[in-house]
C-alpha cells in the first residue's frame, strides 16, 4: 500500500538525491518491521529482513555521519570559519521540537501501555544521556539513538575546528577517525570479555558501543570535500558500489546474527563492519549513475522526509494498539493487520511532521539560512555541493 501526501519543500532544502531517499526510507521500514515484531507480533516475522530490522538504525547513523560531516567539512575545505552558534541552533531546531513532543506524551501517560517498567530521570532526557545504562524494559528506549546523534552533533564540529581549522589539512581528522573506530571496536571487545555481547543493553544502547558507526559517513564527507578527484573517480562505479554494499552487508549481518566466525569477533567488529557496508551503499547513492538513483522508489521521498517523526511516533503507537488487538483476538500475522498498523504508525509520524517539524523548519530557514552558516570566506569560490536530503 502506498500512502501519498503532498511533499513538503522547505526554503533551505536543496534538491534531493533519490538514492539517499531510498536508503533513508529503507532504514525506517527496517525499524518499523523490527518494532512490529517486538511489540505487536511479539515474535519473529518478515523473513530474514525482519531479523535484521535493528540495523535500520545503523543505516541512519551512517547517513547522519555523511550529512552532518558534509555540512561541516565543505566550508572547512574552502577555508571558511564555521559559525558554530548557527550550526548548533539549526541542529536544535531540527531535532528538539519533535523529541520534546514525544517526551511530553510519555511524561503525561506514565501508566499507559506505552510505558515501560521504569523511566530515566527527566534531566537525563534533557541532556541526552539516558542511553547510558539503559535497559530494554525502560520507557522511551528508542530515544537511545537520538542521544548518540546529539552527542555526535556536539563532538564533531569541535573536532573539525580543532583538527582541520584554518590549516585545511584533513590528515589529523583522518587519523582521529581511524583511532575512534578502533576505540569503538576495542570497547566492544572489552565489554565482551567482561560478559556482555553487543546485544546486551549496556552495550547496544551505549555511546561507546555505537558511536563509531557514524564515522564511515564522516569519512565519505572527508573524501568528497578534501579529495574531490578521487571521490569523483569512485562515484563512477556506482553500481559496483551498490553490489559490493549489498553483498558485504548481507555477509556481515549474517555473521553478527549467527555469531560467526566467533562470538568475540562478531561482537567486537560486527557493528563497525555493518556501518562500513552501509557506507558503500551511501557512496552508491551519491553516484548519479547508480541504480539507487535511476530507479525511483514510489513513496521513498515522502517517507524519507517523514522518517525522523515516524521513528519517534511509531513505537508508542504500536504499543498502544497492541492491547486492543489482543483484546479483539486480531491476527497480527495477517497482511491486512500489518498494513493497517504500519499505516497508523506512519500517519502518526506524518502528523508530527506536519504540525511540529514543518513550522519549525520554516522558522529555521528564516532565522538561519543555510548559506549564512559559514561567515568568513576566502578568495576561493565555494564548491557546488552534491544535493542531499534535509538534515
């Protein structure tokens, strides 16, 4: 079933690449399937892709790493000074309003079907630290990925200023990325040796266990902005990147799910390799010649636009509907039930997008136009960026 609503265009949004929209819509569909299995069906379903639906968040991480990295590194490559207050203001206007609306719903309905066994303190939600020590049975657990992204939004601009700065040399940042990815793998290896595999809540939800998945996306942005000749040459192989990304993602996800070749190796390296595989798909999506861009997926553009709001809303919607479905003995495996429940979750996200996100994005476009983020221009003319979805 295809839901069709008029696409919304915000004033500071460049034209969109179909390939990136396809990946973003795939990511949210994977998350929807995972949470349908977990909270509605309460069992396995959707075949092999249903068992790896959790990886939709990993794909979001890689895409965010590229999108935010590109915003920061494009001006750095041109020798411009980044206006950090404007950058942070744009980020907060993008992420906080939707998040606060959902947080208010959870606070106002503490004993409803959408609540977990316990809820973190309000100050931890306000500081995006509730993912630290989070357990699977808590309230608003899917906010863990927002915590990691907000922490990333704070650290990456400071790293770009400190490591690239006016020198316009990407080498320190390259070394920092390699070291950070190695640190993430090391942290997961140490956690495994202390008795926690990657799907143990203290590792799965933690910043140290997942932050390195954003970094392959930053590496793509580094390639694009500081090594444009090599990056252009790479994008000529869009379809090869697509095939390689699919093959490697399938192999790595199989290894993670089946603890192969060993449990230790899957726990230590699995998430990093999943992110690297998704980075290949992201590179493919940036190639104009790739199948990801030539094959227009119906509804992908709209679902990509709504994906942040849908991510926030769908899980409490699923949890609220489940008792009603159980009381009426509805077959949750029936295709019609799946379509209706999914559609309600997507529609709830669309409402949040239209009523909260869209007005705030329009306000952001007026207060902080994209072109005014970078204030101190050198004589070098700005490069024309590759178009990407609003972030």
